[in-house]
C-alpha cells in the first residue's frame, strides 16, 4: 500500500532534493508541511522530523477528475520525509492501490500506474 525508501541524508536535505526531483518529473509542490514545527507550536512537541509535500501534475489530475470527479479525495499526491528509528525515510501511498480500493475504472487504473511510477522515481532520485 506504500512505497518507502531509506536515505542517508538529513531530512532537510532529502526535502530539498525531493523538491528538485518533483520538478524534474513534471510535477509541482502545492503545499509543504513541517509537522514537527506545527505540532510543537500547538503544544505537542514531536521528537522526530516529519515533512509532507503535496505534489501534483495538472494533466494527470485533470484525467482523474474527468474520469470520476469523486476521486478528488485522493488528490493531490503526498510524499513524506520523516525520521524513524534513527533513519531518514521517504514514503508515499501507492496511487494504484488507493484508486483500486475506490474504483474499478480502467482509465483510473492507467493514470494511477503512470503517476505511481513518477512518484517512485522522485523518491529514488531524492533518496
């Protein structure tokens, strides 16, 4: 259901490299969250780094929404960079699994496979 790679980089460096990989693969970063900073500012300190980037390719998103508007619930894609067990990890939920759980559309399955390959490539490039 998810794709996870370990990185030897510090989380901040992995995030910067991930931003570059996202752009290189024709996607854009819509939003970036620093959950450690956010939770700490709300009085709930988080010991480990946790960054989430919401990424999107407008052409692929348009295909998904044209096929089934209700699939907006899985957009945009999210990629996380976090610390766990002393390691930096980069992870995403697999679009093929998410969409298969919500729809049996062959059009959506094709788009999900295309996007999934790009997401995996971004993560490999950033790791």
